[in-house]
C-alpha cells in the first residue's frame, strides 16, 4: 500500500513542478502577441487598397450599415409565430343529472295508476303531481313511461317502465 502512496506523491510533486516551471518561463502578456507574417507583394498587381488600416491587417472589409440587401430586418431578430386564436366560446347549457330512481312496479288503484320507484333502497309510491325529494315533480305517468321534471332547471326527464301490463 505504501508503494502506491509513494507513486501518487511523486506524480503530484512532478505535476506541481511542471506547473511552477511553466508559470516562471511563460511569456508575459505583452510578449505573447505574435505578429502575423507578411507576404512579399512585389510583383503582384493589387486592386485599390481598403480605406482603413484594420481591414488591411485582417484581410476583411467591414460591412457598413444599409449595404446588405439580403438582410431585410434586424440581424438577430426573432420571428415568432402569431399566438393561437382564442378557443371558441361555447355556451354551456346546464343539464339535469341522470335520474336516481329505478322502476320497481306499478299498480292500478281504480282509475289512477301508481308506480313504485326505488332510490338507494328507499321506496317511493308516486302519482301525478307528487314532488320527490324536493328535486323532481311527477308530470305524467303512462303504462310505458314516467315524465319527471327536474325542478332546479325545469327540464323533463323520462323513465321507461316497460310495456302495458
């Protein structure tokens, strides 16, 4: 184990020494700038010289504002798509909930028909004009259907009770 520790220490010491030597012998920032090589232009025919010295150094001619016809807008402008249209307004018409009653049977009492309904194990014997749970009024009873009015919305709902007896 100590052999491995010695090897690690030597590597760290060597890296530190290399860093120290590089820092000592590195050129200062003023010395670090190297001038570009100049080519001999004797014997070459050149066109007109650019007006500023910077373009001579880099070999590039600066683009002046308004010269480019290829860039119609700002160079870094963002073209965002238009926002989506708002969703169409839907007039929601309130709807009565499903009927909570189930048909259990019917009975003829003289000339009037009575119907037996259940709601969560609670039995009801209904006739035309009755109000159930303060929410439904019995509008009509026939041998095959019952029309109930959902009172909060005044909507008619039908409960099918089968064919004639």
